[in-house]
């Protein structure tokens, strides 16, 4: 029995990624902060990280849920550098879909949770690490 020759498949040749794709302004937006005085750097990111915005579990959300799928605005007190602040966490309203992906005209609300926290960490990593992504 003779061997049949293997059919060669052509691979698409991808263009190399240009060097400027790794130095896009959007990716570099938060990589470096310059100030005339080293004590004048912004504490906005430090403050943002101190806000307990991912502190309500899915189980707790189900307990707080009002009729119709609604959640109240959650007010959480926290301390930052010796001062007390109150975070007002507003739930996101999502439209429900059936098993075929069609809208059901029903909505349900959710607070940000662990999943959103992971997404925020991934986005921050892409934004601040040099050459972690390209545009």
C-alpha cells in the first residue's frame, strides 16, 4: 500500500507588530507621574485602592435584594490615613436574557464583586506594566 503524500497547508504570514504599538499613549497613561516636587505626587490611586468597593458577596447581595431584582445603594464607611469616608456603592442594572440569548425585558442589579476586582487588577496590569500589551 503506497503512502499518500501529506497535503501542505499554507499558513498566513502575519505582519510583525510595529514597535510603536508597545508605546501607545493609552497604555502609558498611568505608567509614570511627573511632578516638580517628589512630595506632590497624587494619592488618587492609593485612595482608590482603599475604597471597599468589592466587599459585598453574591450571597449577601441575594439577602439584600428587593422585589424586582433591585438593590439599595450601599453606604460603607472606611478610614483612609486617619480620616473617615463613606463610599456609596451603586449597583449595576443588567438585562436578563433567556437561554437563546434574547432579552426577557427583566432586569437584576449587582454590586461589584470578586469577579470585577479581578478584571480591575488585570486592566491595571495591562495599563501600567511596560510592554504588557500592545495597541
